[in-house]
């Protein structure tokens, strides 16, 4: 897409600090990192969300995601990493081009220290699981 900033980065029209590139994917440092080494991985094929991306674009993306996550962790001497994919504005997606955040983590770094989990009330988990199963059929 001509107005997509990530497509422009992939085309070399906008500079970035590239970490990895091949015919299918591009990885570069996030310009607003949470931690040193915070890397973004994008498919060169434009798709807005994970479910909109064709399998032929997802396969090399997933292969490189695993490879890059390990490299980022080792390079930053991190204890672990988070992989995030925000899909839709409500989930925090700012750039409407599929991308994965690889965020290196140190024990006790305070990043994402609160996960807002809850317990399903009696019977609700069964209802939710059934709703999801029904949507898989369509």
C-alpha cells in the first residue's frame, strides 16, 4: 500500500535500523522501544492483520520469528522475551500492517508486570469455547 509506513520501510523509501531482511520479511528496531533490542518483524507482503495474511506470506514470517527471537535474546543477554502482535486499534495496533514485536526481557525489569487475569464464572468458559468453535466453522 502506498501510504503504509511499513511498506515504505520495506521498499527502502524510509530508513530503518535493519536487523534482518530476505525476499519475504524485514526485521528492524522499533523507533519507540520498550527495551534495548526491541525489534519489529513484518512480512513484505502487505496485510493488516494476522487473519488477513495469506499462508505463503505467513510461513516465512513464522520461521524467521523464531530465529530472530532467539537472536534478540542472545544479543541483549536477556533472560527471555515477549512476542506481541497487536491486531486492531482496540488491541493497540497503530500501524495497520501485520507486525510482531520481539521484546527482550530481564528478570524483574518491570515491563508488563501486571497481567489482568480473572477466573471464569461457572459455565462461562464452556459458552465462550463454544462460540469460538462455531466461528472456526465459518
